[in-house]
């Protein structure tokens, strides 16, 4: 567990160096720790080291990891983002647990989340996930459908503050990061969630609001 705090320092240093090399103001890119598949001790180690921004990709696992920790109330400023595919029948659980949902990608989900937020009296910011590589097996709205989905979010009162993407394997991620940024600028969305363990320095250079890091912080997932 002592490695975890050290890994955070290494990754943060690389993010700051990347920002600087791109002429970005230092500290603009936040580090999100992705805690899927991690033991609770690893999560605690990150929290005790002062880390507060986390991501999970499954509702059930996120509940198991975080429901009790959130109840403790010992970690002010704690923010938990949903970064994985979301089924509409989990919308209620997602709205009550998460502080931001990054994986909005279809009209039915917009409807379900808007309805749950009204029901629960919660207003949490959301991102739209864009399938920048137009991969058939991958989640995310196709770039050409983004505008219509944003219009629907506006009509239903769902607050969209950013875009998220997971670039295809085997091609330069930088092209996808730059494309996501262009889409965000076009639609006036300030926050970009992009970059993982293999490519976060590029993302930090190209305007990420936060990078989503799992294995570089906690070691390879088994
Ligand atoms: C697992 C996951 C990450 C982190 O991946 P690493 O390569 O371990 O850093 C980032 N984003 C999403 C959506 C993930 O599911």
C-alpha cells in the first residue's frame, strides 16, 4: 500500500510536466483514480493520502466499494464519477451514489436519468461519452449524433458539462483527444475526460480536465 502514495506522486508529476510542455497552466488537469477491481484497502490508502476524485465503471461494484465510505463522512470533497456503461434499470442507484455520470450515450438513458434526478431531488452534472473511433462494439454516441443528444438533454433538464472518450486501440490516441476537444469547443462544454494509464500525458497536453488512471496507480488488474 505504501507504493500507492508513491505512484500518485509519480503520475501527478508527469501530468504537471505534460501540462507545462504544452503551455497549459499547471494544475488544470486533475487526476482521477479508477478503483474498479481494487480491494477496499487500496481505496483507503488513496483516501488517506488525500486523494478525493475517483471513478468506477460498474454500479454494483461502486456501491460495494463506496456506499459505506461515503456514509463515514470522513473525506470531505470526495467525488465519485461513473465512467462505465450504464443500463437504464440502474439509473436510480447511479443517481443516488455518483457525483457525476460520464457515460451518457443514448436517448433512453437521458430520459431515465432525468426522471430519477427529479424523483430524488438530485441535480448531478453529466458528460456525454463520444465514440470517437465509431467502433461498433464500443459505447458512446456517434459524433454525428452528439448534437441531437445534447438537444434532448437540454429539453429534459439534464445538465451536461463535458465530454468523455475511450480511443480505439492501436491508433494514436492524440487524434481522438484533439477531436473530442474540437467537439467540446463547438458545443461550449468546458470539461474533457480523456486519457488512461497508457496515454494520459498526451491527454494532459491536449486539454484534459481530468485523466482516468487505474493500473498506473494501483498496479495491473488481475
Ligand atoms: C478501467 C478504466 C480506466 C483506467 O484504465 P487504466 O488503463 O488501468 O488506467 C479508465 N477509463 C475507463 C472508462 C475504464 O473503464
